[in-house]
C-alpha cells in the first residue's frame, strides 16, 4: 500500500465513527426547510449534501480543507524555480486534509508516474472522432472508454465487502488522475497543432509535464499548477461535482462518474463560461477594431448584451456574493506576468464596468466576476488561443476534487442519492393551505 493510501485509510477509520454517530443519534436534527421557490429554483441553499474536501462561504469564497486560496498557495510545497505549488501536494491535501512534506509530495508524484500509461485504444478512440468534435466531448468519451479498466468493477464482481469499496475506488481514481493530463494535452496537440503530439516526460511533476506535453515554455508549468489547483473543487452542489457524486452514488465507477462530471461542466452556465468569455470579448474587440474601449463604450456593449437577452459570461454566481478569490488569484498572476496585455486590459475594464451595470439592471444576485472571467486571458497570452479548449483545463483540475470526494463518499458509505420530487398540483395545494392559514 502506498504511503498516501495508508494515511488515507487511517483518516477514514478515524472519521467513520463521526458520520455513524451523526446518523444514529442525531439523524432527525433539522438543517433547514425547503420552500416552493427552492423546489422550482434549482435547490438553491438547500443543505442536503455533505463534503469535507472544500467549503464555499458566500462572502469569503472557497476553502480547501479549511484553507483559503492564498493559504493553500503559500503553504503547499512549491516546484523548484516556480511560484506555484505542486499539484501532487494539493491532491495529498484534498485527500487527507494535511499539508504534505516535500518527501510526501515526491511519493505522490512517484505514485502518479507508475500509473501514467494511457492505453493506446484511448488515443485510437480520439483519433476516430471527427476532428471538429468539441474537446470536452473528446475528453468525456476518452474517460468513459477507459471504464473497462475499472478495478472497482472487478472487485465488486468478485464480491468485495462494502467497507472496502473506497480501496478500489482509490485505485481507479489515482489511475485516471495520472492519465488525464496526457489525454487533455493529446487532444490539444491533435486538434489544434497539426497532430504533433508530444510524449510525456516522466521526470517532470504533473504541472511541468502538462506544459511540456502542450508544447508551451515556462512559466506555463506554473500556469498549469495554478489552474488545476484553483479549479479542483467548489464544494459539492455545483453541477460538475454534484454530477460526479450523484453518478457514483449508484456505485457506477469513477470512469462513468468523471465522464458525467465533464458533461455537466461543458454547459455555458458552468465551466464552458470560460470559453464564452473569450468569444464574447473577441466580439467586443472586433466591434472596436482592436482598440481598447473607453469605460463608457464598454458599458454600452455590456448593456447591448443584456438587452439582447444574454448573460454576461464570467459574472454572477449561485452561491458567491463577492468577487471570486479564484478570479483574484488569476488577476494577481496577470498583474505580475502580463499587465500590458491588451486582452487583460479588456478584462480589467470589464471588472470596473460590469458590476455596476448588473446592479443597475437589478436581476443578478451577485454582480461580481467568477473564476471564468479571468482564466482565458492567461491561456490566450501563453498561446492557447483555441478557446474551445479552456473548459478541458477546468475539467482536468475539477477531476482532482471530484475524485477525492468520490473516494470519501465510498469510505463513509454514503447511500444512493434519491431526493423526492413533487407535482405542480402539490405545490399549488401547499400554497393554498399556506394562504388559508395566514388569513
Ligand atoms: N448576466 C446577466 N444576467 C445574469 C447574470 C449575468 N452574468 N447572472 C445572473 N443573471 C440573471 C439570471 O439569468 C437570472 O435571470 P432570470 O431571473 O431572468 O432568470 C437572474 O439574474 C437571477 O439569477 P441569480 O440567482 O443571480 O443566478 P443563478 O444562481 O440563477 O445563476 C449563474 C448563476 C452563474 C448561472 C449566473 O450568474 C450566470 O448565468 N452567469 C453567467 C455565466 C457564468 O459565468 N457561469 C460560470 C459560473 C462559474 N462556473 O464556472 O461554473
Ligand atoms: C464551480 O467552480 O463549480 C463554479 O463556481 C460553480 C459553482 O460553484 O456553483
């Protein structure tokens, strides 16, 4: 057993009695009530999911294992010569809740290295797809094609004890995570760089190797590390994390679950917003003939978009009620590395202009930018101008968090998810009864 898996098992054993006690002794304690608005309105604020991997406070933003983004970026061991932590260290943190030592990071890197070989048939599947297929479709297909590799399925069919489900789930998760960056880079080079794919370099860490396989020089290794860490998790209720959890609750293996996670992320209201931001800004640039607009010109453009019945991509959030700290972390990177970039200047103007416009319009509950408003600029600057690809980068990062959640779901024996639905007539009945009680 690897050191990480051993440590995880110790943590799981210590955690299980807490969950068991809550269910057994306090299962009927109320966390809140559900009203009609929530039942129709996408279950906003309904507290019915449990995760300890991350928590999203509306005002503060995400904490991974109790740590804010600046704390995570400061405390995790860093790749030599870089400013950003190893992705491998972040995986250790997500899984165990502890900051790893350099040695522990090296052990995780070694574990990933041993699992990194992507089966040839995955590349064959990708190559058989029409080249103009969206890269998210390719990624999802590649992941689900690998389902035949599932250790969980083999063990399940052999009659494994429920208590041990987490073990083959860990095996599947670590195998998939080790291979996902290469699959993503392969899609990129095959689709957008004339099919000149670059073999993996096993001497590099995950971020460094991803930059190498993308064919992009430093500091893109740091960009990749930052990107994968920032996108890794956003508690359980967002579409991608929830999709992964939901699918895996049926004991579908990690390949089915992560493929489903990718499909959820591919919607324009969720992860695809990062490509929408870029295509939208390109539209502004074309209208402006490339010149940087004044605040007033940009304001007009934002209003035109709203008046045509579209959303402003990269702004708003279902939970956050302030600027997303993931936006701020990327903004800081831009201010350091690309302050004069014309696209960054556009994004900077939007940061000033969009929130007051959304406030004036009065619909969006959160007028501030989310993670997707800033991320494409960095990719564009380092040469990844094919913005269809941006959500693939989000997906690789998100897989680290969702996989950690799924391993813990299996360790704590979370059951199949099955909320109850009602009919419109039942809601009308409930509304009538409430009105009668009031009068
Ligand atoms: N531009 C225009 N209108 C907006 C925006 C926006 N950025 N954000 C919310 N609204 C509207 C929303 O469409 C809704 O309108 P209506 O009443 O006509 O249906 C109204 O404001 C109330 O919505 P909220 O309750 O504030 O937001 P909700 O929780 O329903 O949705 C998002 C959250 C993120 C889907 C929404 O803010 C949005 O569509 N943003 C733009 C797309 C985006 O950036 N998505 C990425 C989110 C982060 N991620 O990576 O997943
Ligand atoms: C995410 O990272 O999943 C998004 O910010 C969406 C969300 O949390 O609702």
